[in-house]
C-alpha cells in the first residue's frame, strides 16, 4: 500500500537503527506466550512481550485450544493468521482492568469462538445468558443479579451477542454496565448488605471507611474490575448504527475490533482444514480447494455489482462459506453413496450374467454328452426294430 511505503521510507530515513523492529510484520504483543492457565501450581509470569511471529503464536494457541477442549465443548477452529491477530487483540482487552470490547463482523467470522479461546488463555470464565421462551427484561435483570454475585469474587467475561437482544431495553442495561458499572435499581436495599459481606474483611484490613455509601461504591468498583463485557455484533443493515447512536457506551467504553472478510489465504486454510478428512485424489485436492475459494470470492464480487445495479444488498458471510464447504462434503458423500450403490448393482448383474453363462456352458456340455448317448441308443433301437 502507498501509506506503508511512505511510512517505511520515513522510518529508514529517520530511524535507521531500529528499522527492522519497527517494520516487522507481524507486530504482535501480548502476555500469554509464557503463561499456562491450566497449571494452577505454576506461578504465572504474565510478561508483556513481543510475540515474534505467527509460528510461535499458532503453536501456543493450538495447545491452548486442545486444553480448552478437555473441560469444555471442543471447538473446531482454524487458526489462520487473521484469527491469531483477533484472538491476541481480544486477549489484550480482557487483560486490561475493566476492559470491554465490541467485536463487529458478519456471522460465522469467529467472534464468539475466538472470545472463548482468548478468555480461556486469560484464565477467566465465560458467562452468557440462556435464552428461553418468553425471556424478558425482568429475566435479564435476574441473570445480571446472579452475575454480580459471582463476579465480586472471581473474574468473569460476559459474552453478549446481537442474538441476545430480545428487547432493545437489554442494551440500555448493557450501556449502564459499560458507563457506570451497575444497573440502577438492580438490587433492593435489603440485599446490598449481603452482597458487600465478602469484601468486609478486605476493607477492614485496608482500614477503609465503613459507611454504607463507600462500601457499596467499593463493591461496584470491584465488580467493574472483575467484569469484562464482550459484545459480538453484525454490521449488516442499519441496526448496529442505530444502537450505537442510542447507546453511546457501546462505542465510548469499549475497544472495537473489526472482523473484516477473510483474505484468500485464510479461505484456503479453512477449506484445506475441512477437506483434509475427505477422500480425494491428491492431484485433485488443490484444484478443488482453489475452486471453493474462487466461488466464494466471486459471490462477494457479484454482490457488489448486484448492490450497484439493483440497490439490494447480498451478504456473503464466513458462515455461508463454511456452509458451502459442508454442503460440498455432504453432496460429495451422497453422490459417492449413489455411485457405490450403482456399482454394486452393476457388479451384481454382471456376476449373475457370468454365473448364468457358466451354467449354460455346463448344460451345453451335458446336453452334448446326452445327445451322443441318444445317438448310440437310436442305432440300437433301429436295429431292434428291424429284427422285430
């Protein structure tokens, strides 16, 4: 890009002694390379350092992903370079006190999965609401009460997606959590004393004021430090724009991470990962992968033309790409099953014809022998007739 060239030229001109470090690609920083959240006995150094390159980060994240599957539902993730970049950004957000994030990307781009992985690497737990029939704001408030009772003692990450927005009032509560750290009127006065109880010993040790207002403020601050809110939203349509305008805390109190369309190398990696389990001739595997990527990119290309000509938008999301690969695998398996059935049917018919041919041959041989015997008997019979 032009800007990259300009920056590179300025760095070479004025900062020649550190040119290699400044222009390194990628530039990844984090504090998880030497840490191990699964080892409770080992002291966690958490050194914020240069993570060097993709290979080191990928090795670490693949091991973390495998460890995540031991205690949770395994995730089928392809850790291409963009995914590693996003998981590093989300992990950095979660490691900041009061760190909250807004992940913006179309469905299937990996927002939720990468958040769960980054949260696991950060040594925290993921918390989310469970939508049921007739789930309303009153139910959401009860769930938030349960969350605050847990988060006062241990860090939690509240994963909130646009699918959870059953009512727009939910976002008002989220906006309050982001801006002031508490939903007004969430707890009745008689319950506040019990909530502050676990912090009394710590407050006495620090010789802090024991007034009711200060103790409640201390409780809120502790919850804000332990609570991380990660929102996964889709930019399709005008919904997100209107929500950000109505609830400014979604933008002003979060770190925004944009999930752009997957690049070609990421699409190839994903297709290769899923198709490696499919039985395909090796000389055909690369052309099939390239064709799958070309189809998805062509849909994105023609969607732009479709919007320009007909003023109608068509979204080709990573979820569509994954569904396309799954459908290809399904149709391939179905067609192979049909072909195998037809082959078995043809083989059965050929075997029957072969057996019939062999039986006919045997019968022909037996018939020839019988005809010879009949000819001999005929001569004897004719001689007997003459005598008679």
